[in-house]
């Protein structure tokens, strides 16, 4: 394995920006061995045939996509085709999933948490990744989520009817799941500006879900919208609330007190609002969508200010949310909500890894080299997150396609 020397003008270690560079990162056997400031005009040390020498403007940990559905193509906007696809064969769904993994990697995403599919595509992809060579993203998945019998979520969740069904189903899922996904409420009724239907699980049932998951070593994350469901989720001890529309300040305070994480997923609702040419919503519904989004921006800002762990997840695969680019959009929405650049980058890197007890990707001496290079610092231009130059994992530096070793390119010039 060749060693790497990477010169960066600045870097974000996962929590803090370092802008007094340029810096030289030394990677040996896949580990960051040294990070030092470069004061010499020569830049790189003397040539060494066993060392690959690269330059990029900015280095930061590989991004984390905290909520997506790999088996779905969010860029497909034809509703008839989307409906037909749900009856597609397994091979087609696996092909879509593989393409979405590649799209995530091209966006600099090196850790993905899938949010469930009834076909077990995510479980199959996770097994493929475990045997893959080269640079691929890590994947966490619940396999299949759980839902109440007859309620929302047939495309991603197994049905449970009662306490025995809850325990038995979770025990079955735990054999291959990294986390447990729960469908606690319905989806948003955009025309009426509310949540569709009552909650799926009451407080005691949700507490049973959490207890069972913890007994089996699984963290929990819940699809949840509306005050009633959100209160149940927090009171029951759910680890992470996904979506969380129609949040209220008193619930935010409880989340802060309990350390409940929040993955706000602006992207799919924003698409409904921003593309009336596609969604065909009338002005009254667009007004409701605008109000829902403004309330969401306000509550996410309040949550971050109170110390709620906010995590970036786009719900990619949902209508209008492509994989890879959807997460970058989501990061920019968090910035629009008022989070600092540092908070936003942490929400998409160090925070989820810490919450999930995943392998860290901090840009720090002694850590595994799991980082990306950009052509500029997001502290100067947030859109530089869309311009990934290199991805480094396990001592390999590759272009965003994940397969091409970096030797020289117009963007990455070796310096002597």
C-alpha cells in the first residue's frame, strides 16, 4: 500500500475548522500519521516513488447520509413509472440500489444509513459491500422497518399487530439489522397542512418497541410527524426522530433534555413546494407548504440552539430527491435554517457517527483516512460541497467515481 501526502489549504476535522494552512497530511497504511503546517515554499518533501503526492484546497471527513432509501430513484418524476417500479423484479431494484450507492460516493458520502425497504435490498447491498474491493461507502440498514397493521409504509415495513408481534418481529429483524426503523405516524397531507391519520403506536407500545430494541442492541429511529406522535417518540425514548414536521418548542426542549436526535429531511417537502410545474399543487396548497417549511426552519434553528443533535439526512429516493445531490441540498437547508457552517458540517460528519457508535472519520492524527477533498472551503463557499475532487478511504485516494486511482488530473496537481 502506497503512502499518501496530501497538501490542503485548510481542513475541517469534524468539529473545528483549521484555516492557518497550508497543511500537509501524511497517510501511511490507511492511517493519518501526521498533520503539520507547511511554511516552506517547496510544499512537498523530496520525491519518493512509494508515495502518492496530491493537492486539494480543502479536506473534511467523508459525508454521512442519515436517511435514504437506496432501492428508490428519487430523480424519477413520472408518477406512473414510480408506481410501476414498486412491482419491479429484485434484479432491477438491486441495479437501482447499486447506482444509488455510486451516486452517494460521487457526492463524497462515505457512510449511509438506509431507512428501510420491504424487499430487503438494503440488506443485500450491505452484504455486497462487505465483500467489495476498492472504495465503497459504508452502509447501515434496518432491513425492513416496522409499522402497525394496515397503516402507512407498506413499501418499507413489516406489519405488527400487538405486543407479541412487536417483540417477535424485532427479534427477527435484529439478526441482520444495524438499527430499528419505526413508522410511528403517517405522512403529511399537503393540501390540508396536517398529518394523515392517527399515530400508529401508542405510548406503551412505543416504549415496548424501544425496550425490545435496546435489549437486542439496536438503536431506534422513527418516521414521525405531528405533536402527538413526536411527544410519544420523545417520551418513549426513541433515539432519533426522522422528519419531525409540525414540531413544537416544548417538544424541542424535551428532546434537548433527553438527547434525542433529529433528522429534519427538508428536501422532499421543499421539492413539493419549489416545483409546482411537476407537483401541480394549487396556490392554496403552496401557501400551506410554505408555512410548513418556514415552521420547520424555525424549529430546527431552535433545536440546534438548545443542543439537540441535528443530523443531515435527505430522504433520498423520495419523490424529487436524487441520491447524492439530495444530501448536499439538505446540508444547505440546514445552513438556511441558521445553523453555523461548523454545525452544518458536523451534522453531516462527526455527529451521526458519534450517535451511532460508528467508526470515526475525524481528520486527526491516529484516525483512519476517511475523508474527501474539495476545490474550496465550505466556510468560504458552501457550494464547494458539490465539487468533490478526491475521496480517500483505507489508504486509497480515488476520484469521485470510486474506481479511478488519482495520479494526476487538472484538479489535483502533484507538487515537487
